[in-house]
């Protein structure tokens, strides 16, 4: 398979989609991002990365961070975790409150905001305070990415906190049902911090490689999680990684994937490679429009999917 050629074709064919959609503006600092950017990176098991577009540009990973926090928490708590967060698609937008009320504060899955907030709460209980928890999450991201220089964007973090009414509402609702152990502000602050981590598509595709290889990084041979845990994280990405568009994504792309409102999407081709795309304009579900299209084109042209 000629990955370079496929990527070159995608770069051309993606152009009509680049002007469609809308940059996330409910986090004001994100609204300032240049909307016309596009990047895609594919990392193979030998560490080779093929890229097109602005693949060194760092962007806000937002909900993609939920893959790292869920992985970390699953590794610590194992099955116990599912007492507090489910494993079913929600069929609702990522920031929805309604389901959480009638399901008594137990979020459907770790990738909608409520679920990711519970996951952050479990990490906060384990590591005790905001700074140590965030440091451990960063250590994990740096380790899977094989890059100690990854940081976060405090301006995006502060901007989200200043406008974080829905997430604070979700957290307070869960606290009222007894599904949040720590202080609401601490949990939400830690959650915003990991959402504001910045990475490029090159870094992100490299960081996902362990999930394409049953939990072991094929480059360093370091095992981060068990085979079973990797299977669970991938299954969760496939069924819940794109919120109420998870079915759409599975239908059109056919790979476990996770999106973020910063315009990034990561995807995994089990046993072969990991992929990251970036384009800030989002579709109506809050997922990168051109990014989703690029992944669909990649799966079509390469014939790669889990189905
Ligand atoms: O909590 C939020 O709304 C954001 N920090 C993350 C949401 C997000 O990335 C949804 N992704 N498509």
C-alpha cells in the first residue's frame, strides 16, 4: 500500500470540505484558531510517520484527552470503574444533561463530558490533588507519545473554566447523586486542564500506537495496559468516540476513533497503524468535518477498517 500516494490524494480531495462547518466557539479561546488548517499523520509500527498539511502544528486535543484518562483510570480501577460510569453509547450530544438526571448520575460512557468528569474524579481520588493528578496524566501522555515536551495551554483552560457552566452543572448533578467523591471545582479544573493539552497530529498518531498493538508500544516494546484493557478502550472508541455520531463514524470510517472540539480526531487500525487528523471546523455533532471526511477517504482508499 502506498500511504504517501493515498495521503497526497486526500490532501486534494479534502479541499471542498475545508470551508464547511464551524469552529467551536463556546470556549472563546478556541474560536481564535485559524479555521483553514488541515493535517493528517499516519504512524506505522516501526515508528515511520507519513504526514500531510500542518502536521507539526499543536492544537487543543480537548476530548481526545479522554482516551488517555480513561486508559489510566481503567488501569488503576479495572472493572470497579463501571460501577460509576457505563459502557453504552449515549445517543446524545457530548454535553447533554437530560440522560444524566433520569439515569441517576451514572454517565453512559467515559467519553461524554459527564463520564470523563467521573473518570477525572477517580484519578483525583487516586493521586490526591489537582497538581499531582494533572502531572500523572501528563506523564502518561508523554510516555505513550515518547515525548517529554508536551504541555497544555493555560489560556484555553482558563477560558473554558470562565464559560464552563454546563460542565459545572453536570458535575454538580453527579455530586448530588453521590457519584463525585472530590470537590466539584477541583474535579472540573483538572478536567479542563487535561482537555487543554496541545499536541500535533504527528505527536497524537504516535501516542495512539500502543492502542493499535494490544496495549504495548511497538517501538519501545513497553506494555502500558493489558490486551484486555486495550480491547476495551478500542471498543469504547468505536461505539462512543463520536458521541451521537458514533454510528455515523463507524458506518463511514469503520475504525475505533476519538474526536475533540479542537478539531482533532485519532483513529486506530488494529495491528497496523494509528492515525491523527486535524481541521478545526466542526460538523453539527462537534466533530471535525474535514477530518472525518479525510478518515473516510483513507479507509476507502486503503481498504483498512475493522469490518
Ligand atoms: O468539556 C468540553 O466541552 C470540552 N473540554 C471537550 C469537549 C469535546 O472535545 C467534545 N468533542 N468533540
